[in-house]
């Protein structure tokens, strides 16, 4: 199987309109690629935000643990 089946099919399905068909398929492929790249970029941004939020949650949990430890020491000293 070819690595460009849609382009070849566009030429083979209507050889007399070859360039026009190839142009049309090429434009469709480029639109699909642009849309796929937008989805990938959006996912990358979501992954980055998820990592940032995960780190923030970890930091808040550590701060909470430190505050609890301080509170326990304070209560014990009373």
C-alpha cells in the first residue's frame, strides 16, 4: 500500500482531471492536518495546566501538613 493513498486515488480516479483532483485532496489533507495539530496543541496545553495544578496541590498538601504539625506542637505545649 502506498504512503499517499488518497493522493494516488485522486489521480487514478480521474486521470483527465489529475491536477485538479490532487489539488483538492491536498487541500483537504492540509485542513485535516491543521485541525489535528490544533487538537494536539490544545491537549499539550491541558497537560501543562494539569501538571501545574498537580504541583500546586502537592505544595498545598505539604503546607497543610506543616501547619498541622505546628498546631500539634502548640497544643502539646499548652
